[in-house]
């Protein structure tokens, strides 16, 4: 999966994590963290960057994904 171009736009203050909204069938929706998946780790998260639409963990993955071109761990 390719990253959206807005991911590294240089304006990290515009990128905000939100909880994935519940669906009709699942109250606690999760998705695979993009940063962890690129590092070949399967780890689910309940957060999504509202601006670029990428699921990721808070803090560590969020900061790494929005500031580093190659964000592998």
C-alpha cells in the first residue's frame, strides 16, 4: 500500500489522530498500524490520522510516520 503524498507535508500540527468510528457490527474497530506493518510486525490500532487516512499508533508511530521518509524500525 502506498502512502498518501500529504503524509510528509511538513505541517504535523494539521495531522490529528482520532478513534476509528464504531460500525454497526463492531463497537471496537481496529486496523493494522501502517508503521508496524512496514516493519513486518502485525499490531492493531484503534487510531487513524484524520488528514491522511492512515491507521497508526499514538505517539511513537504517529511521529515517525509524519516526519521520516523511511519510517521502518
